[in-house]
């Protein structure tokens, strides 16, 4: 490892599984001290144990990304453990696909609370610490559905479009404080959660639509997140990078 994130302190929401866990582990390998924030204690603790076993620094932070107080509490605990937060990954999301008329107020509210409000709470919680540290980087996990239509995914698409907009506007607002804001839009990715709900036939249909003819892995997203958090990306802000094998703009 090149230790591109040496000395950084990273808060990763939804860090217990899938893309979030892969980012936590990649950040730790690159030298960052990581706060693994997750709703489920056993998932956060398992990620921390894996990082520590590999020689990295991490702490489990249990809470709900939908709750402002929980996110603020996590940021403060992480600061007490390792110093001011200088990296934030807004990864947490709760989602249910289906016809819009089948989605009730509770379901829609939870999607918005975790997927969008969680991003805003993350911004508010870490910005004072990033200013104290002289700057930082925020990476949001968006989606190609932010710019594409998705049947039975109206709320998911709308939330991810809002995340993309908050990325652009955050870059404009926080740039004078030396805080960069970017986003990753993952293509079809074989996460733990997706593997439970997508059939083999479904994965094969996705693979055939991807120009490079393979499915995404959590490590692909983690590699992009490391780059965007590093000094190599110091002049990149406001952008959303599609890590999707070319599927978003493929017409064949």
C-alpha cells in the first residue's frame, strides 16, 4: 500500500457490509483511522475486527444515519478516538423497490431519512471538524439512477438524484474551506445484500449489458473512494464518477 490516506480520520456510514465495509477496509489499508458507523453493532464490530487484524486502526460507531443526533455523536466519538474527522463517506441507504402506489408513508419516509437526510447530517456533523483540521474530503455514494429512469425505483432514483445535487452544491459551498465533495455512482455490484435478492439469471442479464462484460465488486467502488479521498484528486470536486463498467451510457 502507498499509504495515500496516512494521518486521515474517516467516518463511513453503513460501514458494516458491502460497499461500505470495502471502503472502510481500503481506507484503513491506506493509513486512515476509520470510524465504522452502522445500525447493527455486530456488523460494525466485525468490520473493525477485520481492520485491526490486518494492522489498521478503527472504532465501531453504532447508530442510525437517519438520526441527526446519532451522526453527530458518532463524529464526536471518532474525534475523541483519533482526532478531527477529515474524510466522510455517506454510504448508508435503506431502500425498497416496487410500484410507487404500494409504498406507504413509513417506507418512503425511511428511504428519505436514511438516503438523503443522512447525507445532510453527515455534512453538518463533520464540517466544523474539517475546518478545524484545515480541510477534508467527502465522498457520497450515489447511483446511475440519479440520471437514468428506473421502473419501480422512483423513490430510489429521486433520492440519488438529490444526493448528486447535494454533491455539486456542497462542493460550491464548502470549497472555500478546502473541503472537496464528490460522488460515486456504482453500476451493478455484487454486494452481500444484492446477492440475496438477485437471481443468477438476473446477474447474467446485468453482465451482458455491461460493455466490459463483468459485474462490479465492492472493491471497485472502494478503489474509486480511495482515489477521491486522496491528494491525487485534490483538484476534483463536485463530480460524480460512474464506476459501472460503461453500462450507464451504453446503447448496445
